[in-house]
């Protein structure tokens, strides 16, 4: 399993629009080859600070999705809502959330 995460600082006035855009992207991921799970988190102390966390079977399957028109369109819409450039992390077999039982 390959894990990818992006940390975002969203313009405070754009938080709801950003969430909507990212949730549409997550919905699109659900049917993608290799997708396992994706979650969007926000910081309780700083609600405009968010992280998307995504698990994929392989890096190649994630890369294929990132190259898709669906991803590029959502990314284009989201960038204008950010305060700055997102930071990211990758790794193997990282679990930030409890496995479904």
C-alpha cells in the first residue's frame, strides 16, 4: 500500500468551497483503479488548515489518477482557494486512521 498526503492552508473565506471541491475529488477517486481510501481532515485549532490522506495499492495507480483530467480540473479549482503552496508526504503502509473492521 502506498500513502500520499497533502497539507493545505486554505483562505479562511474559502474553506467551505475548498471542502466541496475536495469532496468531489474524493468521490471521483472512489472508482479509480488501485484506490483504497481517502479522507479529508481539518485542524480543530485552525479550521482552514487541512490535510488529504489517500491510500492506493501502488504508486503507479496513484500517478495514473493524478495525471487524469478529473484530478487536473479539481486541482485547478482548488489552487485559487489556497493561501500558499501545499506540502506533501508519501510513504508505504502508513495508517493515520483506524482500519475498517
